[in-house]
């Protein structure tokens, strides 16, 4: 079992990052520094309940800022990199922000970790989208599959994966890469599939589905993903890649119909819209390596996880209403004195 005392979590105000920080505070005694630029999907309110925890510190800044990154690397022995521009549709509209954060930012983090001489492990959080698309009769992706990204987003993530590998091979920085399937759960930004469908259904608005709705994704509950990440940190082999999936393949149409069924809403709300460019047909993850080496597997069934997720959005209406209206910016000013912070 590896021994860590202080972890730098980048992108910790996002969906998965905020769930991971809360999970780590519960499951370990580590101190956490959270570096986040608070771009569109980074929300301080996601961690409002632990903001005063003495083991937690928030730093406002970008992973592309080498001066700030190098300073923080002197304080930590573990780095977990969630920071990324992450929405495919946004990358199709404009790819440059994805290159800056996902590629250049990852290299800045790697350089800072390497030069600090303190970092014992650099864990890079990636995605199954780097593998490209599967046909319906093909076996799930394993860690040996070649990378064939099909969107600017997935291409930027594949590039960052290669930079992590290169830093391990060239400089010997202890690195591990994880690739996850589609996450769902509390605090997910409302533009993503599951929260968008939940909120539109609650408001009796149309539920837009790309193409024929038969694109297949593997789904993992976010806390199962967090437990998998912790298992990788504690037991993963340096230099390795681990797939962390939910073993739960669903078509987008099936996901939406399940949401409507749980909410008691009519399927007449479903509205098929023009497919997006480069829309991968199927993702599926072979997680046998993580099961074998880490003794990890997902525990939450899709039905239970989806019911809990829907219940969370129903009970946290103010959270998503503030995001949809832009009022979460006022939350920053009122609760965290954001106007007085200087981005370093």
C-alpha cells in the first residue's frame, strides 16, 4: 500500500473531481489541494459542504500556468489530474481551448511534477473515447487497443495520454493512466445527457436525442469510478493503464426511456434531432485488468444509480437552476469572495 499525505487534485470543482474530493476526504486522511480554473463546468458550489474542512484548500488557477503549478508541486506527493475541457459538442465548435488545457496543460503538470522531486505518483484521468468507436459485434476495448479518436475532444485526450506515457518512459516520472466510461451521478453539469434529460423531463420539455438514439455507451456511477481511482492509487502498477467501466452498455434511447419511466413521464417528450458530426456508435470497456490486479469492480447497478441521481436532481433544484440561469456566479461572490481573488 502506497503512503501519501497531500494530493493535488486538478479540476476538482467539476463533476467527477468534486465527487472524488468528497470521497477521498471520507476514505483517507490525506490533505487535498484543489486547483481549478472555474471554467463553464467548474463550480465552487459543488464543494460548498466541505469548503471549511481543515484538510481541504482551494486554489483558483489554470494548469497551463507553470509558475503556479510548479509552486503547488512543492507541496504534494500525489497528483490526480481531472482538469480537462470535456464536452464533445463544444470541441466540434472550437477545438483550441481543448488543445490548450488538455494537451499543453497536461505537459505543464508533468514538467512541474518531474522537477519537484516530491511527487510519488502522477495519475492521469482519461476516457474511453480515445479508443474510437466499436461495431456492435466487436469485443469491448481493452488497454492494448490502439487509440483512434474521432472528435477534437477525444484527440486532445489521446494526445495527453501519450504525453504522460512519454514522461514515464523518458524521465521516469511514476505515472498511471485510467480510462473511464460515461459517468453519471450528482453534480453533473446540466448539458450532459442524463442530467439534461432529467431536467427537461421535469419541466415537460422535449428530450432531444441525436440520430436514431441507438448509439451505445457504457455507464458507470460516479462513486464507483471514484473507488476505482483510489484502488489504482493504492495498488496500480506504475506505468500501466487501467480501464474503469461499469459493464453496463445502454443505447441512448434506452437511457432516456428509463429516465421517463422512473419519473412517470410520457415517451412523447422524446424528440429525435440531427446527428452530430463524428458521433461514435458504440463504446464498451473490458475491465478485467482492474478486476484482476486491483480487486475492484463496480458495485452500483444502473437502475439504482439512476434512481439516486434523479432523486438528487429533484432535491437540489436550486443548484441546477442557478447554473442554468448563470446565478452560480453570484454564489461565488457571496460565499467565497470571488471578486477579491487574484488568478495567479
